[in-house]
C-alpha cells in the first residue's frame, strides 16, 4: 500500500528521463502507472464491498504522534479507483495534447506527483498525513496551473487560488488538531469510532475550521470564485482537477467526517444551505458563460454544491444520491473536459460562440460529447439521470430545509439542461461556423478517455445493477455510518422527481433557443457582482490589509530612533504601571533620617550637575558637568564601604571625559532642533521613567527576603581564596569566569573599535 | 539613605532619558553615560548601603570582624563600570562614523532605512 | 558548596573558539589581502573543530562547572552544534558577497567567531551574570558587524540604532536581574529557582517587576513586538551577509537564554510570564504578518517574517509544557535553517554593484534558473508552514502544544495570521513562477555556494518528509 501511494512520487522523479527515452509514446508508457494502480485497487473490491475496511500502518514521526496509516474502505476505494482510472486516460491524453510543449517532462513530474498526493489524501487514515497530502495537492495543482503561464489571466489568478486554498488549509489544520484532541487520537478511524464529538464544547469552532478548509478546497460559495479563475491550466489538468480529484477533496473530507460530525442541526443547515446556494450559483454562472472551459468549470461548482448539499441533508437517500452523483459527475465531467481539449487542440476553439456544426468533421467526438452532455443534463437513460432523480428525491424529503432546497433544485434542473445543451448541441449541430483551425478527428490517445468515460455513463445508466452493489454500497455505508444498500433504477414510476425532470428538460431546451437573450438579460448583474461579489470582497480585504500594513509601517516603523525609544519606554511604563495596579504596590515609609549632611550635599551636587549637563548649551560645559556627576557617584561608593568601586569609577570617569572631549570636538556644536512641545513631551516621558525607577527602588529595597550568598564568599574568602579583599577574591577567584567574560567583552569592544577605525583609515587612504 | 538614593537615581534616570530622546547625536552620548551611572547606583542601592563596613578581612583573621557590606554587589558593579566604559568607547566610534555619514548633528537625518 | 579547581572539560569548546579567534585575529594581520582565504579557512576550521569537540564531549548527563555558573546539557550541546553549523553556512554564503564588495576582511570572520563565542556562553550560562556577559559579547560583535561596510550610510545608521536600542534593552535585562538578586540574594539560576520554589512568599510585587524587566530585555533581543523596531531597519541596513548572520544563529542563543532564565530560573512564576509572553506573541504574530505585506524590499519582508516566527516560538514557550518547549526548540532550529536559505538566495542573486534586495529582483526566476526557483519555493513554503516542508511540522508542533494547554483561541489567532502571512510568501512564489524576468543575466556563483545552498533548500523538504530525527533531537534536549 505504501508503495502504491508513493509510486507516483517515485515514477515522477524519473519521468523526465522516461519521457526522453520513449519519445512520442511517453504518454502511454507513463499511463501504465495509474493503469496498474487501478488494477491494484480493483483487487480490494471483494474485501471492502461487505462494508469492512483494511487498515495498514507504517511508523513515521513518533515524536508528533504521526503514523503513515492507510485505510481502504468503500469511500476511499471509490475515490482511489476514480483517481487512478481517470488518471490513466489523462496521462495518455496529455502525452499527445502537449506533445510539442518544451517542458512535457516536467509536466509528467507534476501530474504524477499530483496523482500520488491525491491518492494519499483519500487513503490516509492519520489526520496529519491526510493534511500533508491535502496541501501537497494544493501545491502540485498550483504548479500545474502555472505550467502554462504565458497566459496573462493565468498569471493574475495564480496567487488567488493558491492563497485561498492554502489559507483554508491552515484553518483545517487547527480544526484537525482540535478534532484529534477531542477524539483522543490522530487516526480517523478511531476518532470516528469515539463518542461525544458532537457534544464537546469545541464542536462548533472545530466544525467551522474544518468547513473553512473543505469549502475553500471545494469552491463553495463564497469561495467559488477561485476555481474558474484557475482554469488556465492545460486542459488535461483541468479535466483531472475537476472530475475526480483536487476539488473533490473537500467533498471527500466532509463525506469521511459525516459519521462523526454530521447529523447535527448546525451541520445540516450550514452544509445544505451553502451547498444548495453553491449549486444554484454554479449552474447560473455556467449558463451565462460562453468560454468552453468556463462553462464546464462553473458546472463543476454546481456539482460540488450538490454533493455538499446532499452530505448535509444526510438522510439515507441523500447519501446514496451523493455517492451516485459523485460517480456520475466524475465520468461525464472528465469526458467533457477532454473533449474541450479536443475542440481547442483540433479546431482551435476556446469559446462556444466560435463553434458550430462540427459533427461532420468530428463525428466520433460529437457522439461521445452528446452522451456525456446528456448525463450532465440528467436525461434518460444516462447514469446522470439516476443521480439527479435520487438528488431530487432526497431534497424533497429533506428535514427542515426541504422547501428552499427544492426551489434551488428545480432551478438547477432547468439551468442544468440549458448547460447540457450548450455543451452537447452548440458546437456540433446547427450551421457550420468557421473555426481558427481546420478541424479534424483527434488521435486515439486523446479519444480513448472521452470514449470510455462517456460510455461508462451510458452503461451504468442502462444497467444500474452493475454500479449499485459492491463499491457504491460500500461507499454509501461508510459515509452514512450504518449499512446502506442502494437500489438504483432508471424507472421509479411517475413521481415528483420525474415531473421536475421533465419540466426541467422542456424549460431548459426552451431557454437554450433563447440562450443569447438569456445571457443578455442578466448583464445588469455584472457591475453589481463586481461591486459586491466575493471576488471583490477578496480584493477589498487584500487592499485593506495592504493599507493597514502601510499605515503600521508609517506609524511604527518611521525610521526615527527616538520614536523607537519612546515606544519602548512607554510600553515598559505601561507594563510596570499595570503590574503596580494589579498587585497593589506598597512602598516602605519614606525615611530620610540618618542621612548625613555631606551625603545631602553630594547627591545635591550630582543632581545639579546632571541638570546642567542636560540644559547646557556648550558641549564642553555639558561634558564637564557629566564628569562632575561621575565623581559624585564615585564619592558615594567610597562613603558607603565600596572603596574599590569608587576608585574604578574615578579612573573610568576620567577616561570617559577625556574620550568625549577628544571626540566631541570633531563633531559640530549642539543644535536646538526640537520644538518646545516636543521637549515638553520628552520631559514628561523622562520624568515618568525617573519616577518609575524611584518607585521601584522604594518598593524593592525593603524586600530582601533571603540571605545573600555573599555570606558564603565572606566566610570562604580567606580559607579558599587566600585573599583579604573579598571583592577582589570574588572577581579573580570565585567568579573568575565572569571576569574572563568581562575581559572578552572589553577585548571585543576594542576589536570592534579597531575594525571600524581601520576600515575607515584604509578608506581615506584611497 | 535608601529613600534619598531612590530619588537621586530617579533624577539621574530622568536626565538620561531626556537626553537620549533628543535629536542631537552628542546629547545621545551624554545620555548614555548618565544612564550607566544611574544603573550602577541603582544596583549599589539595591544591595543595601552601609557606612564604613568595607568588605575586607583584617590581617590574622579568617572572617571579617563583624558585618561587612555586600561584596558580591560590589564585584557586580565593578564589572558593570568596566563594561560600561568599553561599550561607551564603542558607541563613540560608532557615532563618529554615523556623523561622518550624515554630516549633521541630527538623528532625524538618519532614517534612510525607512521604506 | 565546596570549592575546588574548576572542571575545564565542559568549557573546552569555548576555550578552543576563544583561542582560535584570538589566533586568527593575529594571523590575519600578516595575511595579504590576496590570500584572505587563509583567514576564511581557519574560521571554518574553528567551527568544525568546535563542533567535533562539542560532540565528543557530549554526554547525556548534565555537567556543571565554575561554581555552577556554567552548564553543559543536552540542550546546550544541540544548540551549540546548530550554531556552529549555521555559522559555517553563513560564512560560506558570505564569502562571495564580501569579495564582490571589496570588504573581504579578516575582521568579519573574527567578529563572527566572537559572536559565536558569545552565543556559546549564552547557551551554557547558568548564572545571570555569565548570561549577561555572553549576551554583551554577542551584541557587540553584531553591532560592529552591522557597521562593517564603510561605504554604506545605511549600515552605519542601522548599527547606530541597533546599538542604542540594544544598550537600553541590555540595561533593562540587567536591572531585572539585579532586582532578582536583591530579592533572592543569588545570581545563580539554580538557586534563584530553588528560592522561588521553597519560599512560601510566593508572588511579591518586586518579583513581578523583575520579571517584567527581564522579559522586556529578552523580547528586545528576540525582536518581539513592541520591541521589534530595530529588526527591519537593521536587517535592511546591514550588509546582506551580516543580516544573514543576525537572522539565524542568534535566535538559537536567544531561545537558550529564554529557556535558562524563564523556564529554569523563573519557572515557578510561569503563570505570570505566560500572560506577558501571550501579549508579546499575539502582537508579534499580528504586526509581523500584516506589515510584511506592505514591504517591497525582501530583506525587510524577511525581517517582519522573523518577527512573526518569534511570535510562534514564544507560543511554544508560553505553553509551559515539555511539548511546548520542545516545539519552540524545534521551531527555532527549523527557522534558522530556513532563514539561512532565504538570505542565501538574496546573496545568490546579488552581484558586484547590485543588491537583489527587492522582491522584483526575483521576477521570473523560474526562467533564469528553475532549480534555484524551486529551492526558493521550498523555502517560502516552509516559512508559510505548508507541508511537506519542515516548516509545517514546526507550526504543527507549536499549535499542538498550545491547544493541549487549552489555549485554543491563541491557536486560532495564530492560524489566522499565518494565513495572512502565507499571502506574502506565496506572492514571492508567484513572482518567481509567473512574472517575466527583468534581469536576464545568469547566476554565476561559486560552486561551493551553489552546492550548499541546494543542500540547504533540499534539507527543508528532506526534513519535512522525515521530521522524526530532528524532532527527537529536540524532544531529547528538553527532557532534563
């Protein structure tokens, strides 16, 4: 299993080489891999079809509780089969479609890695592994979209799609972590088996985070805008992303989590309403578009909405409808996108308005396009019809939201037929329209995919018993969380869904005859959508973020050192102030008793000198008073039993004054640069800081709670250090390491000074 | 005494901060010197202030005769003073270079790294 | 406590680096400019030698020496080896950059080695004073290195700002330590911790003040908001080779002093510093990620990105659990690797007379060099925390740690701003892959640089696929 999932990455690594080796037929050669995987996964059907699951575990990151565990059950197997099966045709198709592209080798690397990531995603049982593969699909699909970046629109939309999905992914990650903690495990199978997920206090935040991930990935309203914009990818990629993979990942996740998280009111309302809205929005936008890929892309949005809605409704019928619809959609959408590629490749058409009457030139393509389109429109006797009937049935009997969902579904049925007609009739029938290239039939490699996929839609429609047992039943069972046995049939008798279908068919075809008018009728929406649509909101949020970033830069990062200082000081003041408030600071009594006269005098001189240094206009005067401050400090040391410190202070102070005098005179005189207001502000800040320090000292001097370790040094100075000056003994003996460090620091300051002076001297010599 | 020292140190801090908030580069240096003096005094005060009890051990004795001032705090301040000087020397050279770049005694000329 | 001749074994790497740095300083005086490679080679030898010594002396048990002011344990061994390796990579990347700008001087390497020594002392200090000395040693080296390029007005200015603000922050840290000394009567981290555990006085006001000042100092050194203003200006103003140095190894030392001071020393006050760190983390995440968007200069952008990463590191620490500390350590190691690659890319694209500092200089890199565009893509994805790069596991570990202590809102907040942050990393990717190059010149660079940068980039993904090793190293270093 591990090998099966990772084989995509392995083959991807040597794909360019294989490509060079095999030349023209590289597509078929590399398609063997997904083909083989498909066969491999087919082998699991007997084991899984009775509702059981196969679980395989490989250790991976023990420190983080991450195992590479895979779970093969009905749901994951259904997806794995779709991914590998459709992948087979896509790779073969791409070999021919991109034959002349200079980077076909790189394309293979990307598409095979993408396929492997997708397989990993659906098969992973560990949440983190699932997430890793989830983001891998985002990255590889991004690179696939970027593959054709000559296109201007591709460049513009490139960032959008990635940002939306990666952003959603990060939200999902948090949701997963919470899910794992609530469920007590990182293994999906264990989480879903645990009780009490829905009653937990984290249920709502967890659900919203996971939905953010799933909705962005599966392009639900209001995130649907990125999907069509990401349509710039080469057509085989679009076909793959839209039919079975990428965008279905979100749906897969919701289906997977349904037994654990589903069934609540919140789940029902959010999923079914957003899904229903997405369905309607998708089909409406699809019917209004004319670009071939755009029509198809929006119809994918519709399908994704339908699936999410059905999972949200969550009744037996709804779940059966969901898995059926999933299969039907993958088949017809894959076929149609590949046909769109043929239209582009063989006739040069990218827009439905450029096409018409191609049935003579492309008879085979026309046939399969028509079948696939019928399935899309949900017309008898295609598989798409069965899926749609089930969907309508589920919606009609949905709890709580049946009314509004039915309204959505009816409108969707009508517009769906219109879209099907655009795809299935417009290019092939009617008057011949001149195409940019002389149209001719595509080579077998490109026809194989549409032919097989479209035919399967027809076969499953005519013989639904082929599909209903085995895999579909197993998948539905997994999603529902209890055994389900779907009974699929073309004919359910004359009932409400059938009436809706018939009405939809008639109205849809009528609308098709008025397609141009239909499009024109809604042009007034465009400026409105540009104003308030989600894409606009996305741009607005982005613009607001940039603006706020600019603003913060101007305010916080203006380059003025003194503002930086101010911010730091004020923050510290606030921190201390708040702490003082909270802890109710107490200061000891203010006692000036016992202070001798000379001490008053020294401190007075010191403060006066400091004041002079601050206010004096002349540099020499300022430096001299600075010296006075220093000597006053030295006197205090000497008076209070610290003779050594005092002497050092005197020496250092002398050196400092000398240094300042020497250097300052190479600098210009003081300028009075600040306005009075600024000086007052600074004075207030300075005094507050000074006051804060005073306050802190007053509150801390009386709180010596512990006997100083100094007593140890005092005791042991002579016995161990053989010295009578305890300070000296500490410096050179007990704390020699610190003194060594001090010497390093001094030496380093010297090296720094030296380096700066030396480099400058060298400079002036030049 | 500690009470008085608290006010004196607060005053020194205020002077230092005010100087550091000025635009003149030279004033900035003066502010730095004041700041290091204030910090040293602060540590000194925090360790407790005693008159006439130098941490020395008289000849012929193993321990001092009676209580002495905290020697560890003094060692700490010694270190701080010396490092302060090293840092100051460094600062002066740096500032001199900065001055050569902007050719004015004005910090506000130095905002080239602004976006 | 008994006095004895200090055990020199644990400090042998420090002594080696010190001796070599001094020797190189002297040797360099006699080396002509044309043979500057001798200095470079000796510096690299020093780092490799120190790594060998540290690994050879490593042992699972904790070793103290110099009256318990110096500690060697799993954490210090791991961080030191990481510092050597990252610095060696930094030196290697710097060489072509310095050569192109005629500042290929021995002093760069000597200062760098002194900086390494400072970091080693910070990592191994178990006393406030030793720690402070290490910090000053590192800071002074960095100030001098920032001002290293004589021709650059920006660099002098950046050094100036860095120095002044750094001095204030050091002062605050020192003040906090001195209050602690005043209260507990000790400078030794172990004894301070013992005091806090045994004293029933519990929380008193001066203790909280001390804590505030210590945290302000630490926050400044790490560049957490609102003490971050130096970061963008210094990253931008310094020569890129120095930015590379500042942006990588010192973060490891910064983490070490946080672990020593807050966790080992002030661990009993966890409840109090948790709140303060939460505020810092929240602000750092918000400001770092949002402001980065407005930057067009990639060095400034990476500076803000650093700020936001610091927010994540703080989140791991404030969780206050073993998992949290291990996550913070893991995050920091990953950050250093990734940031080295990021700044390395800037150096790679720069050449004589041209600094590839602007985001626009990365336009269409995919067409100029698909390989290095891919490397940069990996680096950007890792910074954004996208799997399968190692940056993902870093974020995951931190988020897990935070959620485990029930701070879900913080995790969600972090995620929201990570999404904002993803925007500018992904924008860089988009520029490389989707825009047209303005500058079509190929990327001629030394072979060693290309090879090491490639390894650096691939490490991001190799560690991402096999994060187990690094993770277990981090977990092992924390379980004392």
